[in-house]
C-alpha cells in the first residue's frame, strides 16, 4: 500500500485505534474516480460548449444526442442512471422531513462545523487552488444550500430530479478539477495523494450526514433514530452518485461517525490553505444572509466564529487560527432558544406551519437558482478569475 507522505504521521495514530478503517482510508487517498475521470478526459478535445451539450444530453436523457458522445461518457451515464439495489427511496422520507423541520439548525451547523471540519483536511488544497471559496464564497455556499435543499425534497433523487442532476454534476466537476490539477507542476501526488480522492469524498459525505445529524442534535434539533438513519441513507446514495466506491462507503450512522473520526486522524494538521479556506468560509456566512452593514457583518462573523469553536473544539479552532473566545454556554443557549421558539410556534394557531414555511422560504433565499437552469459547464482552467463561468 502506497502511503502519501503527508498522511504518514496521522496514519500511525489512527491505525492504533482502528487498523482496518485506517488502512482502508489511506488506500483510498490514492484513488480518484475512474469512471468520471475517463468521461471528462474523453470530453477534453471537444471544447467547453460541446462538452456542455453532451453532458446536458446525458442528464436530460436525450438518447439520440448522447449517442454522438464519446463512449466513456455514454458508459458513465449508463452505469450511474440506475440506483444500486440497496437504495430504498421511500425510506428516505423521514430524513427529508427532519431536515425541513430543523433546516435553520442544519444550515447553521453545516457552515460552522461540517464544512469547517471538511476544509481542515487536505481537500482544502484542491478547492483553494480554484479560488472558488476565497473569491466566490457566497456563490459556493448558495450552491451547497441548493444541493442540500434538493436532496431533501421528495422526488429530488429520482433519475429526473434536480438532486440527482446536481449530484452527478458535482461529480463531473470534481473529475475535471482533478484532471486540471494533474497537469505538470500543479500537484504532488507522492506527498498529498490523489486530488479530491475517494477518501476525501467518503469523508465529506459521512460528515454531511452522520456528523451533521450529531451536531444538529447538540444545538437543539430533535431527531429520532429513524430520522437520523434515514438522513444518513440519503447521503449514502448521494455519496454513491458522487462516485464514492462501495469499498469505503459507510452503511449507517455509526459507520459514518467512525469514518469521520478515523479519517480525520489520518489527515495531516491543517495547512495554510485549510486555514485560509476555513476563515473565508466563516466570513462569507454573514453575506449569504443578506447583511450589508459592515458592523453587523462583523458582529455576525464574531458570533459564527464562537459557535464554530464550540462545535469543532478548541484544538481544531486554534489550529485554524480562529479568534480566541469563550464558548461556555453558547450551545446551551442555542439549544433552548430553538426549543423555546418551537414551543411558542406550537401554541399559536397555525404557528408551527408558519414557522416551517418561513424556514423553507429562508432556505430558498439562501440557495442558488439560475434562470437558465442547472449549468452543466465544466471548469476550463483552475483559477476562477480566468475560468469561463461554470
């Protein structure tokens, strides 16, 4: 087994706790996504406009147009269109219901804990190189919110649903970024492993599901076991659509948490790119709410930093160079504030329905919707400032 140099210190520690999972995680740090990688490589000679047309044909199931595409792209859609046998779409409804019932907490925890933890890994180097968070932070957060919204809408993960299309689009974009990063001089695979590796995508999917549910419960979300497991199964299918191989794909809530724990231990300490990405993320959060006054944005960012430190812990917050703050009582306050508002909503006639509706409208406002529909363009260069809009 080849061990990228950056992972050697953490791998030894992780192996002492769970050797099987640590070995498996490291094994997947040098694996990309062969199916998607072959598809984008085959599209490279066609140019961005033609590639967009062919991908759109596959997404929208226009078989005649797709028949002119390279065989690798046709195979990609043929092998992705049918869900694996373990997917039970009706069983995902309780997880969707829990998400919309607590969408305010899910969004808050997604930014302050899950994304921060994810960007503290080596995946930050890939995203930092594109400039998509430091320079286009609000747009990226809106894209994340849109994806979360769509996968938790009934029918969204059906073959014709927007959640399915957005998930597969993300997979192809990752494959294209991986292709661009593998150009000479862009990436050191001996040191850092494969860019946007299968290990990183498995870690991210586990964090977006198991860790998200756990952290949402810490700030007041009442999510029972059935709802929590159902939400994890939503993300298990999304992870499969992302190209995560079943050799590292979590099966349930506990496996997802353990993957996060061992995977995080295998990762090296946060790099400069991770520090910049995590801080850019926190400072982008107030902008997505529409806050325009500089003082209000600064106060909101300070509070987001405080919540994030409370959720991820002082060790990681210090490594990411977050401001030193006391966090005593902040999660307790958030929990009981949320539950008190929910209690009042249930007392007032129609209050609970209005609260759910307000949460949904807020989620829509903080998500990215483009008039032309879902874009299927792939990045043509790494740097966002020089790339054609995608």
